[in-house]
């Protein structure tokens, strides 16, 4: 903390002659990234002393570059975990802010949320997709919903990131359709259909969607469906969802979970099982390579495959009249297998610039998943290098476009 500053206050009119006096003081050289305590000590001639104390709102340290980009029509979103994802005892790196996590070990201190918003804005990020799994109602009304609201209160736009929780078959069951791939979730199966509809309706009718900083495109609240590929025979379930919400959502689907030609994927899977008309935009996860992390063919030269897939899937998005959203990650490692794509600063920047050739909507996977090594949040080992790389790449792009 800085040294304490002491000021002797005098009434604005110069005299202590009223029961109520007004005081003003100008405090200079305030340093951002901090909250300040203001303590006022009043003492009368009889020796009575009374102390008042308030805490200032967080004062940003950095320019909000993300806001500047959004005004230019450039969306830079990041997947945001409600804790730093400590899924194993020993990680390769940890947040520079410490091991923040949810209850019972948490809660996350408000200053952590403020710094996330400050640092993300500096890097150029203007949206957080908040991951809380299936976003059951107890999460909407509990700790996860509180985190999302606090982030929006602090000035960054947020949207739901939702996916089918499969840990114990509590909500969804794979493999019920014997003609489809075993990993598919058939939404004509009663349990799957019921939970899909209920969870999405609860999310889209929640008060969080009405927050002024909930992320919208063309007036529609955005929702990101992680691993949307798995849902098959989905038309009726989607129709029931869309018929039960007050405002139709803008649906971003992660339908690309592998390094594969989109026309091949369309031929053997989408055309048979998917209703892509229900999606407004398509994307992948961790830059296509999530399912290929252990394959040397891909992880030995990830940017070759990234650039190839970016081009192919962008062209496919035009063919099916969907917005293309690029997924970019600094690296990826399956925490349970210790294999994956190595983190690389220059390759990360290269992926950003390559993606901007195709779309003005980027998704950074992720802000703070330390378990899988996809984080760009400032860390104890990497410092601020990855958010600096993101900012530099985006700035380079802005300059390049301006000079055309």
C-alpha cells in the first residue's frame, strides 16, 4: 500500500459557524488498479471524536481497449471460468492474483473480478462467455450467477456459455440412438429433451439476460453452446425453447470439435443429424485441436492446421449463411493425460492475425482455464505476456486496416 496521505479540512466558506459544513479537497496522483480508503476524523472543541470511513470504487489502471474495438465492430470474447480450474494438485502455472476459487474454498474477492475486467479490457477483450456447465437454476441464483452479475456491473459484457453436463448421466445420456455415433445426445430421448429445454429456458428467461451489459447481437441475447455437435434430432427441442422465451436468442454453436473438412462433416453427420438452421453462428473450441491434442500429426505443426481449418470453415459458413467466429488458444493440454499443444506466444499472435482475415468476431479460449493450459490471464510464470500479445496483434490489425 501507498503511504497514508493526511489532509486538514476547512469549510468551503472558511468558517466553522454552521451545524452543517461543506468540505472539498482535490486529491492528485491517484494510481489505478487500486481501491482507496478515505477516513475522516472529526473532533470538536469538547474533545469528542468521531471517525467515518468509506472505500472508493476500483480505479482502472488501463485504457479500455476492448471498448474501443467494440465501437469499431470488432468483438473479442474470452471463455471465463468461475475459478482458475484447479482440477489437479500441481499445475504448470498459477494466476498472478493467487488461487481464487468458488466456495467452500472461495469466494473470489471483488478485487480479483475488478482486475480481470481491467486487464481484459486493456488486452482488447470486450465480452466474457461465463462457463458454469449446465447453468442449473441453483447456479443462476447462486454463486456463479453472482459472479456473472458482478462482472457485468463492472462494465464488461457477458453471455452464457452452456453445455451438456455428462459427469454422472444426471441430465443427459449418450448413445440412446443406435444408428448415430455413440457420443451423440439424441434430443428425442425424453430425459435429454426435457433437460435441454428446461435448462435453456431457465437461462434465457433469467434476470441476468436483462442486465444492460448482457451481450447482444442485433438486439438478441447471445448464448454460446459448447460442444453443440453432440446434439442430434434437435429441431423440436429447439422449437420448444424458442417458443418459451420472451426474446429469441442469438445462438453461437461450437460445432467443430476436430480437424476435419467441413464438407466431409456435413456429408456424414450434419446432413443426417443436425439442424443448423437453429444456429446463428458457428465456432470451434481451442482452435480446432481439442480432440487432436494427442496426435503428433497435428500437435507438431498446429498453426498449419489452424490456418487451413480457419479458411475451410469460414468458406463453409458462407455457404450455409452463418457468421463465422474464430476460436483462438495459446495452447492446450489435457490435464488428465498431460499431452497437447505447447503454449507459444508467437504462434498465438499468428493465430489472432490469421483469424482477422476471415472474421471480426474472435473467441479466446480461454481467459483462465489453468488446468488445460489455455489461459491468457496474467500468471506467475508468464506474467502479462499473453494479454500483451493479444493487445499488440489487435493494435497491429487496426493500424493495418487504417492505412489501407
